[in-house]
C-alpha cells in the first residue's frame, strides 16, 4: 500500500474577501481669468474647486499625489471647463 502526501490547500479557506470601495468625487472648474471664479455657474455641484488655468498643472500633480485619478473633462459654459476626479475613500466589508 502506498501513501501519497500532497500539499493541497483548501482553496475556499484561503480566499480573501475584499470589500467594495466607496468612491470620493472631486470636480475642478478651470477658468482662464480670476474674475470668472466668482461668476455664476449653470450647474451647482456640491463640491467644486475653482482654479486658474495657470495653476492646473500643479493642481493635477497634487491630486495625483493624494490618490485622486482623472476620469473625464467637460464644458458647461463658454468661460471654463470642468475636470472630474475620483478615488476610493474606504473599503466596506
């Protein structure tokens, strides 16, 4: 009679269950001139950051460093455009 040893591991016991991330969202309104920062918006999102065009590169690098990832850009008016960022803010189990 032969006895075989195996290193088989019960796969179901070793599976890790990861929670679904909850996403945070950030919108930047980019304007070419500072006087446009306070002007009325056609849409009033909850959290919107106003920045000047000259500061865009610095702001983008800062957001990437903090874990924010660019998703899309869009325009709602003739004086500015908007950049949408998101990042996972926590894991729910």
